[in-house]
C-alpha cells in the first residue's frame, strides 16, 4: 500500500517548495519578512490544528532562513532549489540575512530531564554539522563550536563544566541565566547574526515538560538576538497547561506571557493538494471522500490517510472483474455501501472513534444524513432507494418523500434492524439489505474484504 502522507524529509521540503503544491510559498515569504522585521527578543506562536502542516511550514521556513544566509553551510545548488520559486519582492544579492535557524522537536525530547539543557544540546548539535558530535562530550563540543563559529576562544566560559558531573556543576553556577546568555552571545557575536529557534510539537509534550520548557526559555534564553517560533495548536496547548496547573487556571492569559503575538497557519490550497494526491478522477468514492473532508474539517494528514484507505478499500470497479457483479439487488446494495457508506465509516474512524462506534452500532444516523444533504451528492445518489410509488418531487400518483427519510430507512436496514428467520432482509428500492450488511461495511472499511486492492 502506498503511503500518500508527505513526510518532512529534506528532499520533500525542498521539492514541495519547488512545486508549491499547498500554495503556501507566498505565506512563507510573508512569515520570513515578519521574522526579519523583529527587533530585539521575540517569541511568536504559529497556531494550527494537528495535521494541518505546521511542521512542514516551520521546517521550510528554517531552510529558507539558512538558504538566504550567505554564510550558512548550504551548498549553492541546494540554496537555489530552496529559494528559486519563492516570491520575494527583492531577489538581489542584497536581499540576504545573517540569521541562523535551528529546529527543535519538543515531543521527541520530552523524556529528557532538563528541557533547557536538551534544547541547548539540540542547538549545538545542529550548528556543528561537520563535527563528530558525541553526547557525553556535550559541553566540550559546545565550547568547540563557539570557537569555530565566532573565531573567539570561549572555552574558559565552560571550563568548570568539563568535569565528571557537568550538569550538576552547571546548576551550581552563581548565575545560570547569565552563563547561558553569554554562551549564545559568544556564538553569534562575531558574525553579527541572530538565532531563530523553531520549537515544534510543544502541545504534544507531557505537561510538566511543556511548562518547564516555556518557563526556562523565558527565564534563561531571553536575548535580543534570539527569536523563538513555537508551532502549536493553541487550544491543545491550553489543555496541557490546565492539566499542569488545574482546570480553573487561565491558560490563555498564561500563554500571553510567552508569546509576543500569534500567527494563524494559512490554509492550504486544497485543489492543488487533491491534484497532487490524485483525487481528480471524478469517481463516486472520491466525491464522497471530499464531502467527508468538508464535513469534519479534516486537515492534510487526515486527508492523506482517508484517501489512502478509501483508495485501497474501494477501488474503482471494472466489468471484467467478476467480484464487481452488481446486477442483482444484493449486489447493487454492496455497490451502494462501497461507494457511499464505507468511505464514511473510514472517515469516522479517523476523526472520532466514539462517533464511529455509535454509527456502526445503530445509535446515530446523523453522519449519513449529513453526507447525503450535500448538493454535490444529492438526490441522484439516492434515486435507486425509492420505491416505485415514491418521488422526491411532486408527481401524480406518487408519495413525496425527503432525502432524510430515505437515508434513515437505509441506515435502519443496515445497522439497526434485528433480522430473524422470518425477516431475513429488507428491500429498499432496487437494493436488498440483510443481516450481513453491517458486517460487510465494517470489514470493507478495514480493508478486510475481497474488494480491497492492496497493490494501489
């Protein structure tokens, strides 16, 4: 099975900038300009829902900052690949910066005992690209990096920290804050640049780690030449803060202490993203998938998962394949369930497992009602569910029914009816549903049916 999720590898980050498949290149330039306009210490929050592409955005921003710095270690060919499709207002040689950017995955490191030392470790590791970095020699390496980058001998700053227990000695220093500030100041001073630190996934961390990292950054790393960018889901981060301080704690006002301002992650261009995935064939299951995405406001990660699973579970039927024989009422019912209900069930499992449980257990028909309320899917998709004496419009000799009535009838036949030996099926229009229908949908949505195609 092909994985359609675009992982933030360096090659994917650069290629996505080149293709601009999310139509966010202009937004990266706007954000770059915001960073370049900062004077003094700044802390910025990029707010976006989980799976919306925050990691891609900040890591691409990091690449752009370093590519625009003529003193960075990025080679010229890569530098051009990163920047050539970005709509900078001024692309002259003067349109450069002397900033360095690093990326810190807080969630990946939240098992570390001391957040500030973990952050310093990651910063020094990324700034020592050509150095054989060994974790046990962290403080020696930090001193070495400072010498190489700044051209100054700052080993004396950390001389007392090279003993058997450097972390304990570090904590014993009379002024920890000044020591750390001096360390970064000496790294940057000779090149006259600033450091932009992108802190990602803070809202996924353990509450104790998230709070300590925020507070230690504010206390120890507030420096005029250091900018912090936090990519977070603000709503989730507030829940994290409340979990630490208590439900009655004002997490919103608390976070205002740390973020000078907040930037909403710009929306992606869904048309271009659908084209990139291949969701442009016009088949029914794709149309239904797009409706599900709209219903539940799915983000990029969820969309790619939905597309992958639906494409595998509900391949486009071909007349040459006998397993797609939909000429009989029960076969037509399977086709209907595959095209409309199986994608919906897959989507429910992605967005809300409780909603999925209620739906497949006959307790809540509202997702199916909402699906067929769409004008894009509309009445035409339900026309074969009508009996001969029924119509959606006013017709002589026929009973006028609504879409919702028909949908509820179908839902009850599949998920709620208790079939017995005397009533083993229910005919709804041209379809025949029986006690196997629910199990068929559950299995098909899990790709455990002979309709699935694992080679896609």
